[in-house]
């Protein structure tokens, strides 16, 4: 115990030494902005008036950070507060992850000292100290929190507590902690379905139902500032707004999409087409759902928290590797949980060697991912000596290795699964791809509205799909697309100057569409419609004004990779230029 | 029989541990005080607070109207966050960048000036501003003032090439009261007629500003092949 305390203390010292590192400056700058807003204007105001995109519970942490900051310094002192080397803020903002790093190390120590809790080998206890120490001093762990300034370890610490309470047959406490973790770090959402299925499988349906109620109450408790302001719906918005926050293939996550993009995952929209008309985003979700089903199978097939741990790792790795828009840090939870698996392989030297080798390589890959991201964004804040790992070849190698690691892990845990689960996984994968391509395969034509644009810009309002422009004001304003009272069910409602870009990947040969000025526009509306294929003008309409009947365009798309639908203001300004693309259809 | 905990040792450990933690925090704070002045503001829709009376406490009460730097001041390099530009500036000049800023702007955080209103450099996209000037940067520069309600004309536009070989234009615009307080510099971006690098002298001493202008470089990345699945 004394040695463990010394390890934790040394881990704390190491992290305190790293606190002055400015870290990922954008993250810290947002913490500063959001904590100041929460403190000055209130938590609900923060979520309604800024680009805050974390769960509701984290706003409380930021609020507290600013309140403590105020005890020692004035956050309104502009020059001091916004300095990247503002030590007091760096210390306060990094403190949660530092505490959680040490808490996770303690959790690993606790679980290995009592191996029967997780169903680990009996002699795991002798590995408790070395593994806890390995965790505390692992570069990936202290880089993510104390160096970078992120709070991934907060989510992990809460999930580890969940495992401990489940192992001790305390499901209510486990529920409180998993929901708390979710309210602080959104990525914990990946573990929620597995957790409740575990309650059902290992306790009873009644226990699961009871704990769903506990979960709801815990959610409400964390959301109390929103409840008081009658704004609970905002807490839901904070969750789902992230669904398309960074619409790119990969946010420097060395995963499938980084590999596919040849290292340009930050530059390519995740709405590009992959198989048929399945976008990269949808394909990522199909792949993730398929592998997630295996994690579900692990929980439902066998009892015991060890299986839940394996399911968490599997789901965590899949969450990092397959969905688009994944961050480099999303592998962190699965990486931390892998520490608990080493005892399984320790007694068999051959397996031990393999595990250690693979874990070492994974460590290098994850560390390189974090450091490369830092070096690319803030060259002065990363560890330059490892700068060579940012080369394309290394990045491709790491992406490939991470996928190999996943499939090796899948092979290993797959031994616990019946054929049913493996076939079901394959079934979801195939069904998902087929369903998203059904219209394309059967009818050989599809509505362009079924494709998501890779970009859409317009000088007023936001693009509306199958509704007119004024529908952007909310459900009460929803209205059909129409031109001079000719109504259409499908199409795009937009406003000059507008550019809607689609990736067609040379899969279509023809586009047919109607177009015109929306009935709701006033007499001042006047626009010109244009269609471009790979930058070449394919069609230009006459000037269209209010009252004109809808017109029709039929253009060849042979060999076209990128389609652009443009509406310009006809040279007289954009006033009232509500414009519609109507029933646009593309043919194979 | 369980051994009784030694309270003396525990107390000593706690005191020693707390003392050491205090020392490390002090060391970290001291180290951070010696770091260069750099301000990073969040991008997008954010909140930067209201300035209190303490807003100017860190600035010299007799701050001159224009920033100048001692001749022996060390010059360091600033690298664009989104675009591959770079320039040198005196270490004592505090710069602020704005994360996720599409213009990749750099503000000056000096005196009691808000860097968001004191931009030293930003990238302008002619294609987005006025496509008719794509490929004709000089015309873009001559008409640049039309976008700003505080300006009414252009006094002069002079072509030049800086020490790094970048072709540019020095422009003087006339404000509504007939004054010409600023010098604006626009650089063409090699092989990209859509973009220009725009610098404004603002509060900088002309000698400092000219040296910064001469140091501006454009370092395009190596192209990589397009992806396939």
C-alpha cells in the first residue's frame, strides 16, 4: 500500500511538472471561454449562446473552474487570463484529468488485488503494483491529460468505477456513475447500451428497469440548472448536436478513414460516396454497428463483469476505428482498459510476449497519434523529437496497425461467441449496405435529395431538404417546395448565392431537375440557376423571377465526379432570392 | 494480528508530500511566468468576458501610441495555423491567434487593445469576396476599400517584391474624414489567384512593420494523391 501511495505521489509530481505546458491551445481557450461564460452568465446561457458542445455536466465543472479561479485572480484581466501560459487556469483545468489518472491507477490496483471481482486469474495480484505504475507513467496517459489538457481520463475513471461497483454487485451505484461519466464526457455514451444489457443479463429485467429510472434521475440531477430554467431540452441538444459537428473523414484518428484518405482525412468530407451511394459516414456507422453487435453478444452470451470489460474494449476500439469524424483521442478509453487484460496472458510466456509486443506497438501508435496532432496544430507544444512520426508513411503504418490490432483482439474474444453472433454481425453489415443502396440497385435512379451534399453554402439561411427556405424557422414554418403554386415533394430550398456540392464519383450518367423561384419570395426575386460538373459549366438557365413557371434541365453527367448546383443573384443583389431545385433525379 | 498504523510516519509523509507539491506548483508557476507573451482566443461563437478595471493593469501606464521594440530584441517566427505562411516578429510583441479561424488571422495583443480589433495579418479569399478579381490582385487591392463603410477612396497602390520574393502591393486608403492613417499590404499567393495575404500596420512602428512585411513567406505543402476506397 505504501509503495502504491508513493507511485501515485510520483505520478502527481510528474503531472504537476507538465501543467505549465500550454497543451492543445484551442481546447484550453475553449475551456477558458466557456468557464468564464458559465461563471458570468450562467450555465444555461453558456449552452444557448456559445459553441459549447460538451454534455451538460461538464459545464458545471467549467463553472466551478472559473469560480475557483476568481478566488485567486481576475478572469476579466484580459492580458493575464488569455495568456497561453496562464498557470492558474492550466492547473485548474488539468486538475480533473490529473486526479482521474491517479484514480484509474488506483482502480487498476484495486481490481488486480482482488482478481475474483473481475474474474481475472488468481495470481493477478502480484501484477497490481507494476501495472498501476505502468499506467501512471505511461506516456499516452500523462500526455492526454496533463500535457494536452483533455479530460478523456474523467470518462474512463467513471467507467472503471462502474466495473468495480458491478463486480461488487452494486448496480445502483454503477448506474449513477455511468450516467455521471456520460454527463461529463460524451464518449461514454458508447458504453451505455452494453451496461444496461449487462444489468438485464446478470441481474434481472426488473433490475435493469429500476436502474433505467435511476439513470433518468441521475441525468436530471446533473441537469438541475437546466431544469430550474425550464430548458431541459437543451441538454438533449448538447448530445445530438455532435452528430455532424466535424463532417470530415477522420480528425487525425489513425483509423480506417485516415487510411482510406491517404492521410488527408481532415480535408475530405465524410459525405463522399463509397460502395454504391452509401456515404462514408453511413458506411462508418454500419461498420461500427456491426462490430458493436459482437460486443452485445459478449455481454449476453456469458455472465460476469470480465465479459463486460471485453465488450467495453471491443466497442471502444470500434468507436475509434470505424465511424467517420473520430478524434485521435477516442481510442483512449479502450487503451486504458487493456491494462486489465495483461494478467490473462501473463502465465503463458508465448502469449505474454505477443500481448506485450502488440500493446507496446499500440502504445507507440496512440502516442504518435496524440503527439502528431499536437505538432501539426501547435508545433511548439508537441515533442519535436518524435516529429518524424508525422510522415505519411508512419501515419499509414499506424492506421493499418490499429486495424490489425482490432481484428486480432476480435479473433481472441470471438472465441467466446457463438456462430449466431458472427452471422448476425455479417448480416447487419450486408443488410446495411444493401438497404442504403436499394433504390440505386433496383430502380437505377435516385432522388438527389437522398445524397448528402459534401458542402452547401448560401448567402442567407440554411439549405432545406424537401422543404422551402422559410421552413428554416422551425416546424411551425414548414412548407412544401413550390414555384408559382406548382408544388413538389422533393428538392432543395435555398437562397442565392448558393452552391450545393455532391460527390457522385462518376457513378451517374444523367441529371434531371426542375427549378424556379419559390412561391413565397416577393416580386424582387431574380436568380440564375447553373449546373457544373467537375468545375465545367453544364447548364445555365435564363434569369428566373417571381411568377415564372418551373423550368426543366436535363444534363449529362458522364464521367462527372463532383456535381455543383449553383444559384446566383442574376447580378442585382440577393434580396428575396428564394430558389428551389425541384425533384432532382440522377440516373445510373 | 494487524499492525497498527504509525501515525507519526503518516503525518510526516503528509506534511512532506504537501510541502513537495507546494514546491512543484511554485516551480511551475515561476516557469510559466518566464514564458513568452502569447494570447490564444477561442474561435467561433464564444464569450471572452467583459473587461474590468484590471484590464490594463499589466500594461505600461505610459504605453506609447505605436509599438516599438529594442534593437537587440530577439525576432521569432510565426507560422500560420491553416495556411502555410510565416513571418518574423519581435519576441516582445504579443500576438494572438484564433483557433479554427477561416481567415487564419493574427491579432496584436498589446497595450489595452483587443486583438480581435487589431489584426496584423489575415488571409483573404478573393473568390469568396468578389470573384471578378480572381487573377487580378491589383484590381482587388484598388477596390478593397469599397467593402468598408469607414473608407471612401484609395490614395495609392504601389507594386513591390519583398525580401522573400513574394509579389505584393502597398496600399493607402482614405477614411471618411480624409485621413490616411494606415498602410495596408497585400501579397499574391504563388500559384493560387484566389488568395491574398493581407497585413495592416495598425499600431506598429513603421520600421517594425516593414521588417515584418519583408519576412513574410509562403511555404506550400507537398501535394499527396487523392483517396480511393
